[in-house]
C-alpha cells in the first residue's frame, strides 16, 4: 500500500488544476536554466549516411502535396 502522507506545510492537490501546474513550473524554473541562444550548424550531406526509407514510404511521401498546395 502507498503512503500518501504529506507534511502540513506542503499541501498537495492530487486532482491538479492549471494554477497548481503553473506553481509547480514556477518552482522548477531555477532548476532548468536554458542557454541564451542555440545555433544549429548545417551538416554536409556527405556526412549523412545509413538512412534507409522503405519504397512504400518514399512513394507515399512523393505523392503528398507540399504544404497543402
């Protein structure tokens, strides 16, 4: 059996709502610092190898319209 005892100083809403989720996220912000900027560098096509696409999938993608036009 699981012990769900929670200290009185830290009430927990087991049902959860948007306000409690936002509070949890605000408390986690200091732990998840993101870098100021991430720059992606292009990769030379000669370095990409070993990728195989089944013929059926390639035909499906070839038949699809690009961006709905």
